[in-house]
């Protein structure tokens, strides 16, 4: 499990100085973000929009390793974003990371994508301790994925697990100044909360181009502590049931051909925040 406190990137990198190189990648959004850290520094990074993560990921990794002067066999671990986000993107990223980990016999570390996004926003913005940070990404179906963090002296404290919630309900529960990070839905959340009289800042670019760096740093620090994951048990953080799964009915006990649904019991509650 990820620590409830996330250190700043430079502190995380210090913890990886004596480890083998770590590849970080996150495919939870249409922006593929990747980085390699080695000897306690960022050796190379890349972030770009893609139409297909499956088609783009192998080439991006090869380009990244070449820029870092590394072979894939020299990796000590792969840190992969586990979501929430695009179901397809998450499956592709995780499958690719597992394949590389097994082929190269390196370790595997799952990193919640929102942790990487929140840390990236902190790195890109001069934010005082005590400020609330809210990651917001479109979940479709008139809902968003969200998680809350608090800026502390040397990083972030994670206040909530990732959840799925209606945007207006999320906004109504933000009762203080806040920095939003995410996609277009983060802009909408910022406008709603600002209309309630709170001071709002918005960070988008930082979470896109630094996501891979932050995933690599978080995963690398865990790797240095021996906190790795098993490929057989590491799964995407979907939050709710993927639409590709089907719910059986009396008319169709196997659930074949029915519309994918999720139940309210599978959604995280905002009440714990």
C-alpha cells in the first residue's frame, strides 16, 4: 500500500540513489507519461498524447531507454500507474509492465495514478502547507473520479481513497481554498467551488508532463524499501465495474449481450472524507 504521506520528488529520488534504474509509466489518461530514474536522478522522461496506448507504448519505452543510455535488462523495477482512469489505458499499461517485468526479471510496483498526479501538481506549483489539493478526472456517466490531499511541510498527506461521485456533490463538499488538478472536469469543479466563495487554483500541465516522473519516484522509493507487488495479484484501480463486464438477469442468466452496469455498493462513499 502507498504511504498516507507522499514526499516531494527530490526526497523520493534520494531514496533511490543506491537502487538499479526504475521505469515509471502511466497510461490512465490520453496523455502517455513515462520516465526513467537512475542513481537518484531523472535520467529521461517523455509525455505525449496518443490515440492508442497499445500501439505507442513499446516505441515510447524504447525511445526513453535510449535517451537514458539504458537497456531494458538493466532495470531494477517498473512502476506502473494503476488508476483510476481509462479502463483500456490501465489494462494496456499494466499488461505491458507485467510482461516486461517477467521477461527482464525485474520488480513490479503499482502506483495509484492520482498520487502521481497530485505530486506532479505540487511540483509545478508553489503551494503553501495546509492547502487542500483535489484530483478530478472524468469518469463519464455524469460522474468524476476524485481524491483529496493536504499539502504538508515536505509533501502531501493523502486524506481520502479514490472515489467516484457526481461533480456537483463533490463541489458542495469542498468548503475551503483548494487547488484542483486533472482534466476538463477539474476546470468545471474549480468553477463550481469558486462560485461558492473559495479561492481556487488549477493545475493541468503539471499533472500531464510530470506524471511519469512522479510514478517512477514513488515506485522507486517503494522498490528501495523492498515494497514490491506480485504480477499475479496487481490489478487496475477501476473504482467501479468496467462496462465490459455484464450483469446476469432472469432473461439472460449468463449476462451475455446485456449492457454493462455497476452497483452503488461498488462505489466508494464520500462520507469517509
